[in-house]
C-alpha cells in the first residue's frame, strides 16, 4: 500500500469543505499515514469528519473509491454517512463500500458460497431461528435437562438463542466452552463463596466447621452448570437446523466471515487487496467479533490506513457485547497510532457541557486514565447557544403521574401557543414503558409527537381481528374439531367490524343453549353453532320455539355476516393464501379500523406489513394453508419483536419521545429526562439463563455496571442544546418512596439545586380523567323470564368461582350463558390424568382386586387422552402423550408404599347455602383415617407444584367430617 508522504494540492471544492472544519478536525482528515484514533465527544462533528476523510483519500494517487471501506454500527448511520459523502464527492460516493459490520460479514459469506459448499445461503429471520430452536427442543430425548413435557415447552428458547449468539460473538467453540465449564465445576469446592465462614448452630451440630463446603449451595451451582453443559450440547443441532434451511443467523454473519478469512489465506489476501483504507464509526460500540474481522482485513499492513472514531464516554451497548475495552485495545495493538481529540462541541451550551462533564469524570474506565496527557474537556462553540447562561434544572415531583401531567401541560402550552423552539424538543427516558403515561396525556391534549419505538403488528387490533377470522376458518376446515369451530365463530361474531348487535348474539346463544338441553334429553345430536344460526335465520322455515326473536337489525346483520364468513371458508379452500388475506383485510377489517383510527397512517402501515408477511410466508412455504400460517403466527408472536413495525408517529412533529439508547447521535434545543429513579437507571441485568465460566465471561461487578449506566445518563444529558430538565418522582402511585438515581445525587453534589414542583389541581385532575379508560359496554342481559330460567339450575362450584374471580364477564358468558369455548391443552391433559387415576382406583376396589401394574395405569391414560388427538396440534399432543405416562409411572412408584385402594375417589360435595345457590364440587381423593370419620383430602395437580402451592395449602386445622 502506498504511504501518503506529503499533502497534495487539493481541489478547490474540497478546500472549501475543509475550511469549514476546525483545526483538530482538519488534522484528522489530512492525517498522512498509519492508524489514527479520533476521540470524538458528543456534538464534535465526527460524521462530517469521516465524510471529509473519504473525500481527502480520493485525492491521493492510486486511491480508488472501491478500495475504501467505511464501517458503521447501524444501517441508519451507514445511510447518513453515504448522504454526507454525496455532498463531498458526488456520485463517486456510491462506489465507496459503506457497511455495518454484519452486512460486511453477510457480503463475504454470500460472495464465497463455493468455499462453504453452498451457493444459496441467506440470512435467517428471527422467525426462522426460533423455528429451528423449537425443532431442537421438540426433539430432545426423555430425561434431557432442557426437555419440558408440561408447562412451557419452549421456556429455554430465548436463553438458548442468547447463549449461541454469545458463543459466536466471542468465538467460543462448543468443546472450548464445555472444557471451561468442567474446570469451573472442579474449582467450586475450593471457592470461598461455597465454603462456610461461620456455620449456623444446626449445621455445627452436624459436624460442619468453618471452611467446609456448603452442600446445598454447591449442589445448586453444579445443577446450573449441568444445564449449561446440556445447552452447549445443542449448538451443533441448531447449526444443522439452520443448514437444512440454507440459512445463517446474525451471529454467523461475523463468525463465518472471520473463519473464512482465517482459514483461507488466498481469500484473505483478496479482501486485503480489495480494501486498503479503513474508516470505523462508533468504535466504542464494537464487540470482540467485529474487532477480529476488522483486524483480519487491516493487519496485512504493519502501518495500516485505519481511522477509528469513538468516544469511551459514550460506550452504552454492553448488553449487545460491545466493550469500551476495544478502544483501549486499539492503542495497545497500534502503539504508533496517532490520537486526535475533538474538543469543540457544536451542539450544547457551556452549562450543559459542564454539567455532563462533572458527572462523567467520576468514571474510572476512561481514556484519560490510559493515555498520558489526554484532555477530553469540551468547549462550547455553538453560534447561538454557547454563551447561554441557563443552568440545567432538577425537578422533583410527588409521583410519576404528577411528573407526566406537568410536562404534558408544558408541552401542550408550547404547541397551542405556537412557541416550539427551532431546535425542537426531546423527551428521554431509560425505558420505553416510562413514556406511556406522557404519550397518553399528549395524545389527549392534541399535541403531535414522534415516538421512536418498534411495535409488534401482531399485537395490534387489526392483526388480532384477522387472527380471530383465521382461527374460525381453520377450525371450519377441520370437521373433526367442531367445538373449536363453535368457540371461534362465537368470538368472531363479536368483532366490531361485523357490526352484529351483542344483544342478538345473546339471544342466539340462549336459543342454542335450550336446543342443546333438548337434544341431550332426547339423546339426539346437537347442531353446531353455524348450523343453528342458519336454522334460526331461515326465512323459509319456522323459527325454533326455543330461539328468542332476533331484532330486525340483528337479523339482517347476521345474514350478511354469515354469508361473509362462509365465503371466507370457501376462499380458504380454493384461493391462494395471500389472496384470502387480502379479501379479509382489505374488504372488511381495514375499512372498519380506519373509520375509528386516531392515526390512520399507522393502521395502513400495519395492514401493509400483515399482507407483506402473508405473501412472504406463502413464498417460503409454497404449500402452506391457514393452519400452517396460524402455527407460524404463534411462533412469530413469541419472538422478541414479533412482526416489527417502526412506530414513527407524526414525522413532522417538533416533539420526539424516545429512550436514552435511541437518542444517541440526536439533539434537541429543549430536553426533558424523565423518570430518573434508581430502579429505572440501575436495574439488574437480565438473567442470561445459563451459567458461563468466569474464565471466559468474568462477572462485571457493580462498579462496571454503575459506570455503564453513568455513560448512558451522560448520553441523555448531552442531547440538550440549551435547556435541560432532569425529573424524577419521590413516591410511586401507591405512596411508596422512590429513590432518585445516584446520578441525580451527583448532580446535586456538583451544585445543581433540586426544586419541588407543585402541580396545579386542575392539571392533575385532567391527567387523572385522561387515564381512566372508558368503561366497556355492558354485557347484554336477557329479559327477567329468560334470566330466571338460566339460573334455575345454577350451581356454584370451584370452577365457577375461579372463573368469576378471574373475569366476571367471562364467567357470565362461559358459566351462565354456556357459550362454546375451546378446550386448552392443560384442561385436556389434566382431565385425562384425573380420569385414568379414577378408573385405576375403581378397578383396584373390585372384590379381591389390588393396584395393577404401572403400565395398566398408563394404558388408561392413553385411552382417555386419545380423545384429544384432534383438539390439539400434533406436536403438542405428542409431547403430552409422552409426559402423561412418565408422570403416572412416577406416581405409581411412590403410591405403592403410602396409598390404599380403599381411598374414596371423585367424592361429590353438595350443600344448600342459606338464601343462595346450591354449592357443588368434586374432591379428587379422600384417604380415610383409621377412625373412619376423618380423612386427608388430596387434589391432583398436573402443572407446576410451585404454582399450585397456594391451592394445596391446608385451609385450617379442622378435620373434614364425613357424613
């Protein structure tokens, strides 16, 4: 690579651009040769510098645009850099390689499919990676540490995904990680954390002394390690699943690219020849895998043309593997590297900069402690704001509602008074949910705003309505699951888009209930809901006497709606899946949503996203039907983002609401930082799920966590140009005291004075009224005669009571009106277990009989559970069909020693409550005491014992007296 020996004569256009740079920026742009670290604090113009550097390189002899590689952290940053570069060099900017690290890895993989043995590799979506992980978990053998036959079978999916991404990011081979885990396990008995310092008296009595191992603590950690070993053992199965789909995941983009370059010298040389000048933005946010890829490309040269721009004080993405240590490593790797510190800030006023600096100097992990003589103090240079004397404000509110109400009132006054500052307004919080209250108040006040957050389209009303339609269509195409079709139809008919009066649906439900009773009494088959609705609406036949008369409006609506849903079922059997979705969404659901939408543009975007996804799934699964789409929907809904759609709000709004992480790189004239409580800014890190050995993943410790949080707070503060307000609440809405985050205390220590803000009662009352959700429309109630008839045989059972406590409205529909409801897997599985145990006991109570072998009990379960075959998805049925025998074999092995066949099973309880309904119930089992008058009451639970512990607790010490 030619070394730039001296500065050439520069073109006039570039000279003009360079004239707008300050002395330090020009020094970096015209750096003659070798590695260069540019320390660019907030607001110092690093993006302009990078574009100018590319333009400068293009003036050098023999430097071609395609030889320059610019690496950024995000796609948005890459687009911004390209835009800036177009202003410097024009169309030549399109020939410069500008990538994120992952898109560079993807490019290397797809350009070298032949080396990998595949030419058709594509990056996997979140949906596809989750599908692979589900298949891995579904295929686990009995007894595997991560197999869950009951409960959430995919509980460990998210943790596995995180583990595998960490392995790829850090370059850990499974064998290396397994070896480190085993070494960690062997070291535990000598680790002081697992040794008694002063055993409690009870343990001393058992012979325990200081320095002895704490058995339960050691066993618990060893169990965690065993789970980690089991998880690592699934890595190859996950990779094989991706390969079968011809996919590579996000972590593979860097891991495979790095491996290709490491193992193939010719390939590495070709890329080193292709890229000879390197520029890296936001270097402090890179992780180990990204740095390895960069060095593989740049290290052909002993003195590479490598410019990295970063700021150790703005390293805030450690949760994604980023490490501020990469900045320090750069100076160690290239001791000859020059360092340029950009010290002139073109964003903020001097008081804002002074406040932020007084905070960040408390961090120990900074370049100023690593590089002698480095000074990072920023100088205010903004033409309008630099000399502003306005100090940042600290505002303490009574509660989060007081805080949101006052800030919303101030913002509403700015909006309605036409006083928005030219530099706009930003409101920053630590977490997305801290913004919900303010957003609700602003919307009610008519204040336009832009909110940067990703919404899950699948959770929005349009998608939930579509899901209801598809569930009914799917169930209707499966004649063996009539109960599911009935339940889905009843839910579907309540969609607002179909405009069926609820009172008429009630009348239809009452009629079907009477019909069902009559048919049961006569021993005849009951009509399905759809068929019953047809009979009730038949203009050419008599209305069944048990059917209450429908209103004229309801009758006409039901006739139209039933024709519509019948058409959807027919379309599902004859039309391509994307066409079916378009019919349902565009002709019925979308017009109804748009008619009542506060943000029609958002609803249209959701519709486009849904239909685009449907077309993509039809291409991905050529033979996919409605059932396949619903399964995919379930998997996608369980992913981290579901079907993501960037929620932008009103693009032209002068007000933006966003988190501190999202605010990076942005600026506003006025900034509010809300919700500055300790619980928000110093929350505990999320559980990784699996243990990692300290030798590979050392614990960061509280000090490092604190410094990371302080850097994030520093980023929030330095978004402000001239007016900065930091707010927090003293108590939560229940009156519990909240502690302000420690960074607020540090600002107070540095001289800022907190003010207690009193919110006017009128502002607070308005906020409280806004928060009150409109009451749901009352459930339709039949006339008194019909209601009396419904309650004539009403019995209060534990099922009814639990239903009422969970949701009175659901209890009304399910327990009083008896509308159709689909059976869930827990109910079907539990019922089969109960029935098997009941029959097993009854057989053992026959004359001269005793408990049969375990396989007899297992066969009873299989016979009862086989009835659920058509009510459950195949994979769920198979999983539970395996779980039942395992549970019952374990029960049988324990029951032999402590259970007598003479137990009373399925004991019915009946009682007349004074002036009230009849009380009924069923006790699973009574084990009689020897006195014949008292007993132990047993309740079978097929779920988690921990979840059932409260129900299993003894209500009192009074024994049950049998009649």
